[in-house]
């Protein structure tokens, strides 16, 4: 829990990192945000996403259901259909007994 509280977001810079996440966590959900800090166009996207990832620890303290990640590289973001700064996509599958179904 403490590690999740200290780093509620994971920075993804390579497609291999995301692929490895799904190999190790086939039943978990990955929520990705596309940010580009060099453009200055992030608005409150990152801050709101960070807050949401931290707040989600109340319901999923061990990150058993979902992980939150950030992609900063636009070419990597496009590979996951993240085309606009601030866009969020959810990847993974929901189990039949999930509360989200």
C-alpha cells in the first residue's frame, strides 16, 4: 500500500513496459493518460488524474483491480489511440464478478 501511495501513477515510456504490465497482470485494468509537459497544454489534466489515482487507493489500496499510468511520448500515445493531450483510455477486461460490470 505504501508504495502505491507514494507513486500512484506509473510513467510509461516504452511499449514494452505496457506489454509487460499485461503479461504480469492479465486481469487488471490499465488507465492511461496522455500528457505533454513540453507543450504547456496540459491544463489540469495531470493534476486531476493524479488526484483520481490517489483517491482510488481508498477502494483499491493494493492495486488489485486497476493501475494508473501516464504516457508523455506522443508517438507511443498514438499506438494506444491517445491522440489529444489530456485524453484517457482504459485497457483491460472486466471479470464477471467485478463491481464494475
